[in-house]
């Protein structure tokens, strides 16, 4: 095919037709044509030449040009596309490095192979432009609900036509027993949009907690208007869910607004989620109160919150235990997700038995270590003392409130407690040194002799050994294997070391050893804070 003999407007008409079909900019198609024609011309004139093609956007006329660039003498590599200042003087009046000499060359005849190659280039460019357009269109729609039509099912994953693109609903993002046929209408949550080599990937979900929140936003005008806010959602997809709501208008009941007249609003969400039962719970800033609400319909007798450990103990009447736990632990699991707390549930009888056992253990501790009779030891426990450190280092006034304890008795109690602790520390340090602990670890601030002994028994003998430990190795943690959570015991977990404290310990050790620059660390933390503040502001 000769460009000269072709209808020149045909190029533009083809470009516009393709652009209209793929919903992309026609100029992108024309650029692809220019590139394909230039490639064909290079195969005719020589691959070393810098051949460029320009298609007139009005007439469709293709102009072929050869470009030569002026370069320094020692940089001349390609004689076909470059020349020196001296060589350029016969073409340019006052040539300088970087100047270009452009001359028109005759159009080329396009053979069958060149035409096929040109077609591939154009198709590739069109596909890339289409992918970019899809990504730009959907990237800002992540976090919203979209309606689509099922195209097909592949290995349990559902491919959904979402208008100008395709989304994928993976098997684990479908609700329980759902099955779809081609052309079924489907409503999904856009969980993520990623730019990948084979084009933008739109990941859909029907199991995400955010899907339920967005459905309520569509059904409840007060949520859409910001009068009611959804604070937390926990789901067991297809079975049961809990949603916590709060109203910023005292005259509007958040639970009633979400339920709707005769349950019309919540029923619309339930129907979309294949009959998933939904508990709507009033949110409360006070965590114990919120937890009591979250465990509905079970009644709670008492709540004990351990803020440091992020754990909470709930005591329920004996007959309410199965209701509080729920079938297969569902009720307590959802309440735990909703409140972001580890929940331990026990009956009143179990709590009474545990408290009695703790009382007896602490009484025996004080009897054995402080050489006290049972009655006096019980007095200490009753006043809230749980360990020797509390007795040894508490303000003496707190001991004087105990019946029968004067200043001399209090001083004697503290002296005995301190003597015992010091003796225990000495033995622990002695045992650690026998195991080969070095002074660098013994002198590390924050580690008690008992901690050092525990580390030594685990083979951590130097500050270098300590600095290579992971925070979870020290404080303990959880790992998930084949869907089951498994507890990892930490070396210092028995001493109540938190994960944050373990992180601080390890980082301090690395700074002391010179492995980490404190200035760089501070800069990184500052950058992270800035990012967090920006994200919060955007949210």
C-alpha cells in the first residue's frame, strides 16, 4: 500500500472510528499511526536513521522526514542520525550542539509485512490508551458500590461487566452459597483498583464490612447527610453482622433510623446480603459500655478492662454464657471485631472461683516470702497488694491504712520485701552469668535480672544478640496458619512486656550499637506522622 495513492482522509476516519469505539482520544490513535509508519519507513531507509512521520490532523496527509542532530565531536556514534558541528555547516548557517537538520524524504511503499507490523503497533497503542482510560476512570471509585452484569465464571471467580471495564469478584469475596449466571445483575463494592501489565484490575467484594456500610448509606438518608455515623462494622458474611452507629442529633435515634419504619431500611440491606442477620448497636465512647451493647442479646453482669493489654473480661450469668458466646463463638467474635478488643467471657461462678484462687496464691506468696501468718497475708491481699514489688516500693502511707500496721511494722514489711527481691535478683544474675551473659546486656537499661536470665536461657547473651531479636520474639504474638490463629510465646512475655516496649528496647539496642542513626530514625518518624496527619485530614 502506498501512502500517496491512499485516500489521505481515510487515515483520520479510521482513527476517529477506533477512538469512538474504544472511547479514547483520537489523537492517541493518530500518534500510533505515525509511529507505525515511521517504523515501516525505517525498515526501508535503514534502522539507524531517525525517520519521523507527521500526519496532518485536517487533511490526513502523511509527511516523512529525516532528522539529524548536531553533537560534540567525541559523542558522534550514529552517522545516520547525528553529525558534528563541522559536518553540519554545509546544511545549517551557524550550527550549534543540539540543533537539528530536518529534510523531507519520499513516502514509502508499505509491503504486506510492514502493514501487518503497523497494525500491531496501532492495536498495542490503542490497548494501552484504553487501559489508561479505564484506570483513570475507576481509580477514584474505589470504596464505592457499583452495579454490574455477570459475564462469566472462571474457577469460582466471577467476571463482572462494570460498564467501561471488567471487574473480578474472587471466590473468597462472595457471600457464602451465592452463585451467578451470565447476564445476572450484581451489586458489589469496589475494594481496590490496581494498574497491572495486563491492564487495570478492578477487585470487587461482597464480603467487605465497607460494603454493608455503603449499603446503609444508600438506604438511610441520615447517614448520607452525616447526621448519623457508622463507627464500626463486623461481619460473618452471609450469616450475621454487627454495626455500631452514633447520632450527632439528640432528637434522632440512630438505631431506629437504621431500622426504618417496620424494619424497611434494614430489610433492604438484609435482602441484598442474602438474609444476613444484622444487629444495630448504639456506639459509645466508654469501651465497657460499648462492649455490653455489642454483646447483645446477651446480658452482662460485669466488665473488667485492661487497657494496656487491650483485653477485656466479661462476666455473664451462668444461663447467659451460650448466648454471649453464640453459635461457634460467632457473637463474641463479632463483638471482638467491633470493639477491637480481645474478649474473655466467663460465668459468675468461674469468676468467683478464679478470684478465690488468685487470693489464695497471693496469700501464700506473702506468707512464704515475708514470713507472715495467714491472717496478716490475707490483709495485704485484701488491700489490693498483688506482688512483692508493690509492698517493697509503695509509699509507706499505703501500708499504714491496714489494720494493726504501724510505722515500724510497715518499715519491717518493706525491708523484708526488698531483701527478698535483691536476693532473687542476685541469684538470677548469677545464673545468667554462668550461662555466658556479657556485661553489654546486663548494663542495658530496662532489663531486670530475671529478664536477663530468661534471655540467657534462650541463647541471647550479648547486646548484638538482643538487637537482632524481632519484637514478637520478645513480647509474643499471633500468627495465622491455614486460617487458624497460633500463639507465639515471647521470651519476655511472662514479665508483661508489651509489643511497643519490645520495639523500643530493640531499637535502642540498635542505636547503641550504631546500626541505626537516631537522626534518620527521627526524620522517618516525622515523615510517617506527616503522612498520617494528611490521611486523617483527607478522611
